[in-house]
């Protein structure tokens, strides 16, 4: 299936609703920052950013007039302090903004900011994007339901995201995957099964290889690989269930082949159960926070009517749960999906307790 037919047309940006805005304030995601996304659009020129092989990265390095540069640099250093420290000015003199890059590809059109500590040359990145409710829901769900916590800030129409370190999936597949041992490939296949399941459960779409990173983790005498999503634009928007399953994107073909050739069906099923159980435990441990987010999403407009109708129909065919058929919004479908996973986990756990007792 061609990519154009799998994905729908470009997703619109959805505003943050008053209820979601209150949620962000309650959980310290909403905070005043000294610069807006539109301020960074005032660049006076740019040059293409190439990789080590001289290939275009689809990022451009922008530069500003002397008048704007001083103000923008200081504001970006303050944003760094708010995001990563206590927000005070005392660290600003030790920071330098080495680069401001603008991405010309994709929905979010982000700015990537490189900030360096001048005392030791350590550096990190953060991103400045336009606020989109889909992205906010995606970031919050990733924070609560994945193995990884996320740090981000929202102020009016501007979203600040911390950098997620790792090797871009497309780069890893091309340059690193061929060199892995069989056991490493098997472990990566297991991780892809669990990543695939996690994306489907929480309705995170468009996980093509360049929208996630692979993180090598050294563990005693070997390396294990983790997969982390880095793009949350397609949270709860598309109507095709396949969009929420990374296995159906052609860019992930080699990852799917690892699963097919290295894992037995029983193992694949077992890893899916493991991931559903872990997600269920995270739902239970998140308490009122995820309940509140789901309630807000239910009443929010974050997709198109035709997408809602198609997705609830396809999920009903998969689960035969009438609640999906009766759902009226994308947030409703998401809430039912999370409850479905939680109920199944609790039912199985109770069955095991009863069996052990008797």
C-alpha cells in the first residue's frame, strides 16, 4: 500500500481547549516564557544543514539581524533555564546559544535550539513548536503510559519540548542494524513488538522510522535497544487503525522482518500481553491524572467526523466491544481503549488470584 493512501491529507492544528489549558496549569505544564514561536520566524537568512556525508537533512540553520539576535539569544537561554533548571538567571552567563535550526519538513515546522555550557562544552537541545492539542495529548500520554517521562512547557501558541536523545530510526536501520548480532536483533525485534502494541493502545499514529529513535543501553556485558517516539503530531487523529500500528509502514519493513524471522508467534503474543499489562499498570498508577486527561479529550475536537466513524468501526471489528461502536469522539475512543486494556488486565489478575486461592 502506498504511503499516500495509508495516510490522509495533512492534519490541521487544533487549539488547546479551556479545559485542557486548566489541566496544563494544574500539572505545571503551563508557564510564562519570554519568547514565542513566531518571534523565531523573524530570521533574516538561512543555510542548509548537511549530515556527515553531505546529504541534506531538511533542516536549515537560521540567522538573525544583530538587533534581534541579542534579544533572541537571551530569551532562549531563559527558556532553557525554565525547562531544565529553576528558571533563575544565575546560570545564563554560562550558557551560549550555538545554533537555531528550522525544519522545513513535516507538520510542526519546529525550531531546534542548541544550547552549550561554556564552562565544559556540554550541550543539549530543545525544540520550539506551535502549540497543537494533538501534540499536547500525545506528550502527556507518552509521559504517563510509556517507560519514559517527558518535560515540556506550553505558553499560549508556543510549545517547548525537551530533546529526546537517541539514534533516528531510519539512520539506525540503514547504518547500525546490519552490524548487530543475532541476539541483539532478536532483542530489538522484541522491543519493536512492544512499541507497536503501545502505539496502538494509546492511538499514537505515524510512527515511521524517522519519527522514533532507538536508544542503545549498556547492561553489564551486552547492549539492549529501546525505542522511543519523538513525534506526537498524529495522536488520535487518523481513522485507519493501521496508522496506529508501526508495522504497516514501509519504512519499518526491516524491523518487521526481524520479528518475522527471529520470533516465534508464541513469543510475539507473549510480548504483546506483557506490554498491555505494563500499560494497564501505568494507567492504574496514574490515578486521577489520566482520568482527567481522558475526560477532557472526550469533549475536545481533535479529529474529523469521518475519521472517528471509521476508527470506531475498525476497533469494534477487532474487539467486538459495543462501547467502541457507540463512541462519539476521538477522545471517547481513546478513553474506551485505555479502559478496555485496564479491565482486561484486572479481569485476568482476579482470575489468577481465584485460581491460586482455590
